[in-house]
C-alpha cells in the first residue's frame, strides 16, 4: 500500500491557498463572492427582523383570539345563571362549548368556595373536584380581566386563557380555556416559508444589481487597464484605454477610475516618447527595452571605479533564457520581452537590466556583496514559475551570480568575459 504524505505543513498550505485566492482568481469572481456576502448579510438581517416581527404579530393575533373565545365561553356560562357547583347541566354546557370551538382543547370551570378554588366542571374528568394549589389560588384571586399565557401540557405547547367571573364586585369563579397552538404553528411555518422565498428572490435581485453596478463601474475598467498594462509590458505603446462613458468638456474629473485611466494613457505616451529618445541614443535594446551591452560597459566601469576608490561592493547577475532558442521567432521574441520585464520586476529599483546576448541578460547590482547577489538569485529563482505561467509555454531562466568585495575589484575585461562568455 502506498503511503500518503501531506503536501506540506498547514501554514504552507494556507499560504498557497491564500496566494491562489489572491492571485489565481479573477477580479469578477472575488467581487461576486463579496457582493453575494453583502447581499446575504443584508437580506439575512432583514429576514431575521421580519421573522421576529411576524412571530410577534401572529402570536398577538392568536392571543387576542384566545381572549375572544374565552370571553364567549364565560358569557355562555354566566348567561345560564349556573350556580358554581357541579351539575350535569354545567358539564353538558362545557361539552357543547368544546364542540363549537374548534381550536379549544380543554375547558375548566373553577368555583371559589370556602375550601378554596375548586374545579367544578372540566373536559378532563380527572380534574373535577380538585383544589387549586396555593400558587394557582393566588393567581386566580388576582384576576381582574382575561389573561393569556403559553403553557405546556404533557410536553405539548398550549395557550391558556383565564377569565374571572364576578357576582357584583366579588370574584366567584374562573373559566380556564386551553387552546391548541397547532394552527398558530402552521401559520408561522407558512409565513416563514413565504418570507424565505421572498428573501431568496430579494437576495438574487440585490446581489445581481450590486454585481452589475460594480462590474460596470469597476470591474470592466480594471480589466481594460490590466489588458493594456500587459500590452505595455510587451512594449506595445499604441494602445489607449477608453473612458467607460462620454465626458463633457470642462467638467472636473473627480472619479478615481477616470483619473486612473487618464493617468495611464498619459504615462504610456510619456514612456513611448522617452523610449524613442533612448533608442536614438542606442542605449536600449529595441526588442526587450533592456539596456545594451555598450551601456553595460559604461556602467560597469563606473561601478568598478567606485569599488576601487570607495571600497563599495558590486555584483552582476547573469540570466540565460533556457529553451528560448528552440521556440518560433514570435514565441522567442515574446519570451525575451517577458524575461526582461520579469527581471526588472523582481530586482531592486537601483538594479539595472541589460541584454548582453541573443538569449542572455545581465543585471548590475550596485552596493551588493557576493552573498547578497546569491540571495538575490535565490529570490528571483523562486519567482521563475510566474514567468512560465504568464507565457503559456515552457520557459525558464538559469541564474548565475558574479560578485566582488570591496577589497579586490577585477578588471572590466575579466568581468565582461564572465558575463558575456558562453
């Protein structure tokens, strides 16, 4: 059996996942997830408030219904002018009222006697003749109007309404009515489903509206800018990003995206103009935009002089584009342009990149000892997979660091042999 080994420590896997989420997914995907989360939060909050309000409203409706049913039953008993002690007529009246009221599951008539509050008639024969507990008696004695409260009878939720019966100013009894909450539960369930469906529709509409608005105002312009940036990195300067909407002359531009597009278009023109001037001076390589070998010689002579005079260390990083020679002319040009841009992007601002051969580049690293040059090479090597990923075909760079310390600078011919030689 082959042993399965983990791909790496959890922290590294999390780093790879975070890197993929940040760089391996499109802006559209990240935005739609963000928009859906916002829409879910908003709709969920509204649904929670609406559901709580709906439960309260339905509960109050059924509580009022319990009050009304209890009042009807109490009046029916009072109108028969029953003396509050057990009689078959009272039992018959209780049974009749129970049949008339569909939601009622129990009716109990409690009389106030010298012994206390005594159950005189009830739909539950076992309760007849029982005395109320001290707590119940205190609650009955304090009644002045119909009171409704939820109770549990044998684990089943019920609404219990208590209606006092008076003779003049004296409390002579209490009518207790237990009502089923099944209909209330069904109403809450039905309304909650309707709320849920409405919330899902609202979630879809709000999420779609936000996504379309963000895509129009942000994603599309950023996508056009990203494509234009890619073209400029391939030294295609005849590109201009159009504004997403027509702008009236004389209107001050405060929109950040419009300012970014204007700045990019201006930057592209300036870069093109400067590059054309530099090409006239034969300082830049026409294909890659890197500096030429002649410029390397001038810069290298200057750095070597600093090393000899001021004891400053200097290094050179040599990069060979492996596999470029076997590519078609179009792919080879694309690979060399991408390689030059890759080196510029992953080295310091003070480091200068030169094209010193058909498929070779060199980077001059001022104020860098040999150990620093080796560290820079390792840092660039770690990013080489990004180069192949951007090209879409096999491509790699082979790096070699050449450095000298402040105590012994070689002659320029020696450095050039190491840099330009095969």
